[in-house]
C-alpha cells in the first residue's frame, strides 16, 4: 500500500486479514496523549472535511514491488491537462506550433528504469538522470542490473560525443568525488553503490 499525502495518516493490521486506516481525526478536547490541545480543525465555521484518494494494492510481499513501484511513478508523474482559448483555427494552430515532441525515439526505457531528469544546460549539453527504482532483492526479475544505450535512446538529439558521470547533486564528476568509508562493529563496509546515475551528455 502507498499514498501521496499532505497530512499525517496512520495504518495498521490489527488482525490478520484486516486493514485499519486513520485518515483524519477530530477531537473537541485533548485526550491526554497529545500536545495538550484539541485536534479541532475548522473551516468556514464547521469541522474540516478531508477528501482524497487511496490506491490499495493487495499482493503478496514478493509480488508487491512489481505493482507499486511503477504505479507510484504513474500517479506522481500523471500528466496535467490544461486548456486555453485561441483566436485561430485548429488547422492554423497545428501548422504553426509543434504540439508533441519527445527526446526519446523508437526506444522505450526498460520497465525498471525511470528517466528522472532531462535538463538542457546549453544548446548541446544535457543533464540526464536515470534511476533503477527497484530495490535489491525486491523482485526476482526487475531488481537485476540493466543496461541502456543512451545514443539509441536519445538519437533524436544527435550524436553524443562525450559523457561525464556526475555525483548526486550533478556538480562534481563522479571520478573526482571522495567519500568517507568506514567499517561497522560486525566488519561491514559503509560503501554503497547507488542505483541512480547522473550523466552529462555533450552532443556534436
């Protein structure tokens, strides 16, 4: 189960086969367990009403990532429809303005890879962030490493003649970064190889 929320929620499974969600609570007096003030939110003189959506996925833990990982992306990145009135016919508008464009041509990203950022820094330099968004051992198939060909993926932009892998903030080349690495009490290393990648691409 997952949700995108703008206020606190609570969820639990008190008994096998049951799910309990607390999506909003209103109290006219403090219950002695809070911050010594009632949770009495009002709007226009009445108790605050909360409306929202919950998306519930019922799958065994082994299969849940296969559904909730891409579903979370689709919900968060859902297109926003906007409309405007123009004083020209659709035929004239379509002939004068480009209505669709994609940097990705004839090649879809793998199911477990997300294009997080595609930012044009200059006329021929782009920042590309790609993310493998399945955790290790989360799914038998899609948690495995995957390879993508940036030249095929972005061939609509031209030929890539230089690629620089950057750190998370995209301000330092990865080969120039120095990280603090230490050993834990049970002799485990703190080193972690990120599944996200920031790439600066330079075109011809």
